[in-house]
C-alpha cells in the first residue's frame, strides 16, 4: 500500500525529520491496529511530494481480501514540532486498479464543463451514448446519455473554477418521445468539494414536465450563500452531480450541454467559429438540395428540405475507405427538417426526422459499391410534426443507406425509406440528402509567427502589424483568421495593425477556421517595453 506525503517547506535542522507508520484495523477479521511498517522522513526533500510504500504481510493481506464493513487505516506521524508546518497527504492506493490521481488539469475544465469530452462525466445507471455535434446551442459538442430511472451523471474532479456566479445553469434536451405525457421527470444538482468540507450539497431541483421536447432549454440552480466561498476557494476536488429521475424505460437520448459557472464559462467556453459546422467528419445539407417524398392512401407530398445535418465519427482512426480498405463509422446525428405541406386535408408546418440512437456503418472493402453501407434495421427514426410528437416513428427499410462519394471527394449522403403513420394513416417516407462538406476535411495550420518584443522610448504605446501569412490549409479552404487576447477579439485578417498601451507580457492567439468550421490555434507572446513614466 502507498500514499503521497508532502513535507512542509519549514523544516528544523535536517538531522531528524521524523517517521511515518501505517496501521490497519478490521475488527470483524481480528485485525486491530495491525502494523504495516515505518518509513523514515530524514533525507526526504521538503516542499515536494514523496511516495511512501508499505508491504502488507501475507496473513493481513488474506484478511483484507475478505468481506467486511469495518475497515480503517491509521497513519502515525512522528515529526518535530515546528510552528506553521503543514504535512499534505494524497492518493492513498490499496490496489493497482485505483488510479493514483483522477483530478484533471486546469486546461481540462472548459471541455468538461462544456460537455466536449465523452469521458469527462460518468453515469452510474444507464448508458453514455457519446458526443453529438449538431444538438448543441453553443460550443462544439453536447453529451448524449440514456439514464435508467434514477441515475446520476458526475463530473471528473475539477480544479478551482472561481469566480462563481450566484446561479449555475446548463442546457438539457429531452427525447422527442415520452412514455408518460403527464410526467417527464426531474433534475437535481449537487456539488462536492471534500477539501472544503462540502459533500453532495443540494443546489435545487428542476421539473422536466414543463420543458419542450427535442429542443434545448436552459435550467438554472441557485448557489446558497454558505457555498459561494467554498466554490471560490482553491481546491482540486470539485465534482458536480446531475441526478436524473425519469420514467423507467424512457426512450431516446437526453443531451446535456454548456455547464455555466461564471467567468470561466462566460463568454462561451470554446473558441468562436464563423460557420455552424464545428468539426471534421460533419456536414450540413444545403437547403433545397435534398429530396423528401411522403405517400399514403393515394395522396402524396414533396416538401422541400429546409435543414439537414450529419455527424459521422471515425471508429477506425485515420482510415480511408476504398475498394480494398473497410472502415467503420458511427453516425451520431442525422437530422432533417422539411418545409410545410398538406396531406389528408391537413396543413403541416413541417416535419423533423432524426435518428434516436447512434448507429455504425462500414464503408469500403470489397469494390466501389461497398462505399455504400445499409442503415441497420433496428435503428429507430423519430418524427415530429409541427414541433410535436404525433405518434410517427419508423425503422429504415432495406434500401436505406449511408454513402460516400466513390470519386474521392468524400461527400456524405444518406438515402432512407421509412414507414410510419400520421393520424392513423400508414405513410411511406423517402428522402435523399447529400452533405456539403467532405467526410475527412483537414483543419488549417495556424501560424502566428515568432514571439515579438516591442520597445517604445518616447510614447506610451507600441505598434506592430500582426502577421499570419504563414498560415496554411491543406485543403485550400481557409475561411477566417481571428486574432484574440484571452476572450477578446482584436480583429481579423492575415495582417492586423495592433497597438499596445500597457507594458508587460501580452498572450495572444491566432484562430484559423476553414470553410467547413475546422479550426486550429497558434499562440503568440508579445512583450511590450514602455517608458517608466507611462501608466501601468
């Protein structure tokens, strides 16, 4: 067994710095302060962590591997008495299966709070479906989950997030189908910071029944005054827990996005994009390019396709499908909206068609025709009519496929033949749509140039033209160059005149975005020297 111990910076003369002993008790196993050993601290450097290890005797180990509920450990510290000295303990390990430290770094806070990473949150009852690129209101992704009854979604431990607002909020999108129309369930929010003495503190409840289906809605929770100081302290063990209490067997996927805590996530926690496409392997369907056809009982309608989106994720990384290479892809989102139409003497404002669950397709491997893969027959597509669920859902038919262009352009298309019903009428739906972005668009390569040092001896400002001319895009579709200092946009363009009126170090960044929304960033440090008489 082992743990980490940090010796205080304040130490007496180094002749003797003390020792640590470890004991274990489990009275039901006849273990009563069993001695596991001693580690001398003399010679250990002050101010840093040291891993202290203890061997467990075989007879004690056998008892510890039994079943009990009264285990306790005791760490005995015998050290010189020094005023103000603090010993810090961390990462007690009893098994190699327990990670030594699960706290993430400061740079990981924004992706986790933005639900931009699939492993940033853990669900204790149900399934984490993964990330969705087109069910977001801001940012790159949202996280899809399928909770079972009462389920808790808990974040990884986070370092400090202050300053924190009096209200915390996040976005929730409910599935379009609900088994109980009179009760959709409820959400509760809890926060834990063990180092601050906070354990599953309750922040409130949000009823889900009043919320609209199949669209994002922001839910808000107030922070009690006694927790504000704890949230604004310095720590590394903050965890948020979102408790879902939803009908058992509820179909579909719940999406969560944009956990807002204050200055850290306001403005948005992601770098801005100039197009609605957020990442490679994603594509929008241009309005008017898709074909949708409804037919039933001798009636038919062909409304326009007003919006469409794909998000396809690589399962086999860096795999390019061809007649000899098969590659797996996961279709997270395939969403289509139609214009208005009339059938059965009824005017419909529009229909929304979306796959309820991600599904896998295999493209390539046995000739050009294999670049088209059937949609699995068990995939459920849900249909909303006029923004409301109208009992219209369908499974794809044998002719439903996902295709990429065999000519090499990599464009994604989907053809589906679905069956469902509208107000008791059995309806056949055919649609075909091709995305307007390639399957494997490569991001640009941002280059802000070398770091700069500016010196002015007579004026309280220094001028320079920021130069991004070395930025390139491997596909030749560079769209925007944006210069930023922190969250503030300084301007756009390959050459940007800039003036600095404050001495010191300025940390800038260049964001390069291509026409499909893929982006990369390069940092630039500008050191400014001004006369001593200038204001700070």
